[in-house]
């Protein structure tokens, strides 16, 4: 068993572990749930007994458990988190933020409200 809980880990690679590790603790780290974490989550689901952790970043999916995200979501969430701000000067409006529909769909699927 290895305990990596409550460290400042954002991403972890499956290649960091040999076949000898069977259980790993990962809670309390500020995990960035994006394409860089995808391979480890797939590895963890197949080979390790590990309590699933929660995402810390990106903000739109903060608090969502790894088990509630598909591997496809981890592949696409990096692109989905970007927000484009377009200046608009009509009727006193100064900025309009366009938010990705993918983020809204992801949160809807997990049962959380889009903020």
C-alpha cells in the first residue's frame, strides 16, 4: 500500500507504479481532471484497489468523483474549460462570456447545476 493523500499532486502517471502496488490512497490532493490524468484513471480502474478521488480543477467539475467521469470526459474537459470573452459595447454591455456546451452537458450528467 502507498498513501499519497493530502499532497500537492495535480496529475499522476500510471508508469510511476510497478505491478507490486495493489492499493493506493489519493484523497485530498488538488487533482486536475483532464487528459493528463486520463491514463492513470484508466490504470486505476483496471488494476488498483483505490478509493476514487475528487476533481479540484477545472473549476467547472470541482468536487466530481473520478468514478462519475467517463474516460472520454477526461479527454475533452481540457478544451471545454476555456471561456472566450468577447467585448461588446451595445446597450452598455461590456463583456459576454461564451461557455462551452460540453461543460454544461458534463455537469448535467453528473447532477450538478451549471454555474
